[in-house]
C-alpha cells in the first residue's frame, strides 16, 4: 500500500503505511529521558515552556520507506547530542566524539519539514504551513545529501558566556522572515546551546546571523580550565569553532 500524507512524496518511492514519526527524532528524545521541556508548539502559549512525555510529540508525516531511508540522520543527531550532554555533565575530557556536520544539517532539515508537515509551526500565535516539502532543493538536500555552498547550513553561537543548563531542555522552532514572508530556517536550543539551520538565501538575513559561526569544526566546553568537546567534520572544514565557558545551573544538579 502506498501512503498518502508523506511529506517526501514529491521525491517518489513512498512505501508502507505512515509511520509514527517524532518530529525531533525518537532516538534523541529517548536520550533526553522520558520527559522534556519544550516550547514553540501550537498548543503552548507563546513564550512558555512545558514538560511533556517524549512519546506525545509524535505525528504521522512520513511513510515507512522514507522514514527508514532517513534513519541514519536520527542516529547522527543522537550521537551529537549525547556528546554535547556528556560535555555539559563533565562526563569526559578532551574530545568525547565526532559527528559529520552535513548529517546534522540534514537532520535539522528533517525536523523542520516534519514540523511544517505536522502543522506544528506557529507564527504570531497562528498555526501555519510553509509547504516546505514542495521545494525540491530542500528534498534534494534531505535525501541526497546535496551540499550547500552558498551560506545555507548550520550556524552556532560564539558567545563566551552562555547559561548552560544540566537539565533536559530542548526548544525548536522556525525562523520566519517577516520581510519576505517565508521560512528562512529553524533554530534549536539544546540545554541552552543554540543552533540555526539557515535554509534561505543568507544575504537577506544578516541580522539574525551576526555573531554566529558558520559550520563550526568543534564545540568546546571550558569548565574552569577543564576542557572537553565535540568535533564536527565537514567536507570543507572552516577552521573555526565554538568555545563555551560554562555557567552552571546550580538549581538543577546533574543526574
Ligand atoms: Zn514517503
């Protein structure tokens, strides 16, 4: 049986039923525990966060065949965030792991397309869809790993002092370009560490990318001189990285 309602239908090859897909990857959510703190969902008032069960975030937006095809992105993301969490919790020194950057970009794109298809996108209090899955260049990036070389891709902040939380917090949402009335990407914050995936032409978006690093080669944590970090490999290394001098949230002990 061929599914209808799969957001990847435009690339062809749908198969099986619609599978229960977690917009932020079940493997990642499982990493973070049974419950997590989320924000930006349509059922939440703007600017508020809520603790929810990870299983409640599922939606049926991909067929089984396409879901299987993208499983490697979920495992890459789970590795990335597991390594970041190990650094935040001081569970290691030096390099605690390596992840392929293009896979993280593809995973964030999958999350954004899933959010859009599930109508989880809220702009100024209104649910809306950007119909992102009709843009063939986005599907080509997602399924074929098409390399972006024009400033689109992953960015991270270069703040020297970031409030890093040891609790499981995750927020995710679209970036809405008010001038062009289009989605220009998405922003994800993992325990206070922000990442942007820029999918639109960045020349229009300098305002939100100022002070952000494009495709950092590493994310390093400095806990009072004790350093640990995650390496991010790119087809074309940038030679730049992010250094985060942690300020611990002492309200929430590591667990
Ligand atoms: Zn499909």
